[in-house]
C-alpha cells in the first residue's frame, strides 16, 4: 500500500512551535513592504530625472514643447509629495507602535 505525504509534518511542526509560522509571515510582510517602498522611491527618482532632462532639453533649445516639460515637472512634484506623505505616515505608525505598552 502506497502512503502519500499530506503535509502533516508541517502541521505538527507548527503545533509544536507556532511562533515559527508567525515569524515567517512577518518576514514576508516586511519584505513585501520593503520592496514596495524601494519601488516607490525608484519611481519618484525616475520622474524627477525625466523632468530634469526635459527641462534641460527645453532650455538648451533641443525641444520647444513646454507642455511636456510642465507635465513632467508636475508628475515629479506629485510623486515627491506622495513619497513624503507615505514616509510621514510610516513614521507616525512606527511611533504609535513604540508607544504601545505590553
């Protein structure tokens, strides 16, 4: 008779040490949050660089489309404001967590 694994050993391991599963979940949540934060910073940086490039091109006479320059600058400004707001909220949440007494 063939016996197939049902993953019971993992359930037993979690029953013996339930904190192990919680630690793994916390690590994954932090990793996802970290990747999202890095992505946000990279997108903001990209928008800033694009606006700077278009602005320099306009000043040097390589393009005469002020419309695209203004749109790129506004996108960069909004991205920076959003990044600063996210930073503020994360810092506020961290301070709130640190005030919690156990």
